[in-house]
């Protein structure tokens, strides 16, 4: 009975530790359409939800889902994630977050052009 109780406590306490982290970002935005120059746009606001193996990115400014990125590296200092959407536009998206200072990089590219978002994300 003690073993069963121990397993029960460990199982449910681990789910509490694996709680999602939500960050809010204010990122500089730069775009380049095919055969054109880079253009600086107004800052974009994002909500980032960090899960165990996934990072959910939502563009608050445009009110659109950017996607769910698969975490490929999660160290003491950094989280790196990637998303490949193989549809008619063939998007590739990369996300990097510095856990120490909150500096964040979000890159997207497809057959139309590239977008780079750079700046800081905070937990409130």
C-alpha cells in the first residue's frame, strides 16, 4: 500500500512541476520580401507559452497563431526550437530564448520572404 501511495504522490507532484511558463514579448520586426530590401516595421507583441517539449507562439499584435515549435535544445541558459510547415508556402520557423536575460529571436522564412523578430520577453 505504501508503494502505491508513493507512486501516486510522485505521479501527481511531477505534473505540478511541469507547469507551463508564459512570457510576454515586445519584439523589433524586420521583413524582406523576395527581390526587395529589408524594411523595419513597428514592434510586435507576442505571447510565448513554454511547455515541456513545445513552445507555443502567438502574435498578439496581428492576433494570429505563429505555431507550435518543437524544442530541440533546452540547456541551463537557452531554449532553441524549430517549426517546419510543409504546405504550399513551406514555412520554416526558428525560435531562440535566452533564459538568463530574456533576449529572444524569432525567424521565419518561406517562398515570399523572411521575417526577423528580436527583443526581450518577460514573465509578466
